[in-house]
């Protein structure tokens, strides 16, 4: 029975890693759609979000089923509770990629990102990819030290977010209110995406050490 229980836990963990890959792909494609005004790619991201939601529901149902049948305690219970919190973070990351894709679709055939912010937004997409890749590795390895590295990546995202506002506020803005709103929203989506990835890492630290990081 113990071996079966451990196999179920590992299967759930593998599904978490799969879900991490899905939300990573969603944000990568959403970023490309945003910067290239690629309507088809934006639509693909939007339609694929349902798959992310379905996987979240499946993982939650399996986790609740395991808890009901196995009545886990101590570390195993901590793992199940942490899993439920991680899957919520990942689902929200998928939603944020969806929002970026919707901005791209709304502005098509125009480009939502003006030329002077293209490089900054591209960097935000790259940092998002780096941070979600580490989050997936953290889930797979349960490496608390690697999890701590995500804080530095989050700092990089925060710096890029501030750079967006510097352009919007400190310099004359020639692109109109609608474009300013789109850029503000997208900046927030990327920043929150990174925040949720850091939250995943912190939950893994809690799982491994039993201590909530400060």
C-alpha cells in the first residue's frame, strides 16, 4: 500500500511538472503574439487555456482522492496541501499568459507594443521563461537552494516593470491612452506571472524544510 501511495504522489508531481511546461509555453507564445501582432498565435494561446484549466481540475481531484483514501500525515500531508496551492499558482500563470494574448488579439492588426518598448517587453518575456523553467526544475528536484534563486529573477522582472513605467510617466507619450493602458496591463501581467512562479518556489521550500520562507 505504501508503494502504491508513493506512486500516486509521484504521478501527481509529474502532472505538476507537465502543467508548468504548459504555462511556460503559453507565455512564450503570448509574448511572440504580442510583439509580432500574430493573431493566429494569440488565438492558439487563448484556446489552449482550457487545457490548463482541465489539468488543474484533474490534479485537484486526484489529490483529494488520495487524501480521502490514504489519510496522509506529516510530510505526506504537507506535500498534498502544497500541491493544491502550487496548482492554483500555475493555473493563474496560465491565465496571465491568456491576458497577454488577449491584448495582442484586441490590438490586431496593429501592434500593442510601440518600438521604443519592444526590447523591454521582449526582456520581460525572456525573464518569464527563465523563471518558469526554474520553477519546473524546483518542482521536479525539490531543490530548496535552486528555489531561492527565483527571488533574483523576480527582482529582474520588477526592474523591467519599473522601466516600463519610466517610459510611460517620465517621457512624453505619443501613442495615446489606449496604448498606455495596454502597456500598463501587460507589464502587470508579466510581473504577476513572475510573482506566482516565486510563490511556487516558496511552497517547495516549505515542503522540503517545513519552514515558510520570510
